[in-house]
C-alpha cells in the first residue's frame, strides 16, 4: 500500500484531531454556512469559542448570510436571545462583534 495516505480519526500530533484541524469551510455566499456551528472564522466554531452565547441564542441554526443581513454589530437584529443578557455576557457579545467587524468577506 505504498503511496496510501490514511486520515487519522484519532488524536493528532498536538493533541487534536488531525483531519478536523486541517479542514476549513469556504463561505461562498454564506447560505449554507451555519453562523454558530460551522468552522468558518478561525480554528473553532463560534459555538465553542462563545459557548455561553450559543447557549442563550434564539436561533442556533442561523446561516452566516442571514446573521450578516440582520446585523451582527452591537445593536444588530441578528443577536436574538432567549433572555436578557448579564453584563459579563454583553461583554462577550462586544468581543464577538469586534471579531466580526474586522472580517472582510
């Protein structure tokens, strides 16, 4: 089996899954990219990076394009929560909006 490359499903060299760490999603139009659960912005999905916000968000399946069109700025309509946020959670939203404001699609 010379020349055969096996994709390892187990732990990679640095403690992670080698396949998942090296596959990224190309956004394209954003219609098929889930804002929260797809890895389209950085090495981890936003649902992992901002786990607390993901627990509180009203629409966990919103697409990237829908979120962008509704507005993901500080006062954007894309941010719909199941309850009013605590001050420290609002800080996480500001951090996330800053990350998104520096994004060029």
